């Protein structure tokens, strides 16, 4: 009987690997667990989780032998860590392998926002160029003052890239991290007063919910806000209001508060670039994430140390 349950929308190669390596049962989402045979549920020791729906105590209690949730992703805010800890369930994540992709996308979104890339593409597609209509100018990206919200692994990768663009780099984190050449601020609001743009890379979860609020957006003024972290970090109502009032120049969002639904008000703004959470979505990085997820499962089942556990 299988001891591994893979939950989420996996690529066919990933499903094949789960089946051949762990004889795993693959389900599309957490709700599908209800259809599992009770005897089968009792034997499950590992869940390979790929998703952003809340994985809570009821799901854990439905799998009484569960010992590991191997998350496909670095952010584990969807998994109730306290409930897992109370049940002796370990959690692993897939850190580092996705830093480059998420940071690359953050820079791509930031430059696209500054230079008005979406607007210029639409201008061409609509025939405005051929018709001789005027196209407004964009904003120079190189050399801007950029504040990074959260200086973890991805924040550092963003800072490295911004340095190559000659930017003045600021960051906010719970404590000063002593990163040379870049300036720490105690709060996003204090940082927003001193920078042109914000790039959000901080972890999601209750501790950071609506961290970027009305006051921070007001302090930012007419710059761009880029979010590649979690939709929950940015107060979407406050963002809509700031955009409606013209307080911000624009936004670029790869994440939304209620995925896979994107905020319809935000989608409607011409100066908002909206993407369907593609930060880590390249062939190379997804293969590395899947491989690390499986390596953690194999280590757990062999009784060996986990490769990338949540501490
Ligand atoms: C997702 C992510 O894991 O790593 C993270 O925290 O948000 C992404 O890489 C990916 O979208 C699969 O759900």
C-alpha cells in the first residue's frame, strides 16, 4: 500500500517520478482526499504538497500516520506550521533553487513597469504607431532608488541585480543584516519615504499580512510597486485606492491575495502588469524544485536527515 500522497497540479514527468520512486497516489487538490479509502489514508506517511490552499489540522488529522509534508516551493504559509508541529509532522521546502528565477522576474516586471512596456506593446498592436499617434515617454529604470521589502535569499538576489543597474538600494527586515552598500530601515513605511519604488520579496503568512498598507503606499508616492512574494503582504484595497487616486505610477504583481482569482479591480488598470504567479515557472527551476522535494521525501522514508526542513 502506498505511503506517499502527492497533492497538486504536477507535470506529467513529476507524476511519473512520484509513481515510480514512491508508488505515490496523486490527487489534484486537498479536497480530493475525501474520496480516499480510509484504510489507504491510515497508511500515508508523506504528503508531497504543491498548492496554495490552506493545509490545516483537519487535513492532518485525516492522515494519522503523516510524518512529513514536503512542500513544492519555498513559501510554506499555506501549511499550518503550529498544527504540524503539535502533531510531530515535519515540513520541508525547496529554497535557493528558485532565487534566480524569482529575482529575474522581479527585475523584468520592474523595468517593464518603468518603461511602460505593456502600454507600448498595446500601442503598436492597436495600430497607433502606424497611424502616427503619439506615444508618451517611460521612466528611466537604471539609477532609481529601490526599496526591497524582506532581505532573505530572494531579496539578496534582487539586490545583486539592482546593483548592476546602478540603483541606490534600501531594504527593510526585522533586524539589520549588515549587507554592505545597502541601507536598512526598520519599517516599510520609513523606507517608502526615501525610495522611488518598492519590490516585495518577504515571506507570506499572518506576520506579514497587509504589511504594505495605505500609509506605506502614501509614503511611497508616485513610484512603482512590484510584488513577487505573496498577495497577502500587500493590502489590495489600499493599492486599488492609491492607483485610482493617481498616488502611484503603477504596479506589477505576480501574486494575488485570493489565487487563482486575481483582483478584478487591479486587472482593469492599464498601469498594472498582472501575472499568474510565474516567479519560479521555468523548466529548469521547476525540475530543480521537484527534484529537491523528492530528495526530501526519500531522506525521510530512509530515516536520513532532511535536506531542507523548515526549522
Ligand atoms: C510556488 C512559490 O511554489 O516557492 C514559492 O513559494 O510561491 C512558487 O514557487 C509554485 O507556484 C508552485 O505552487
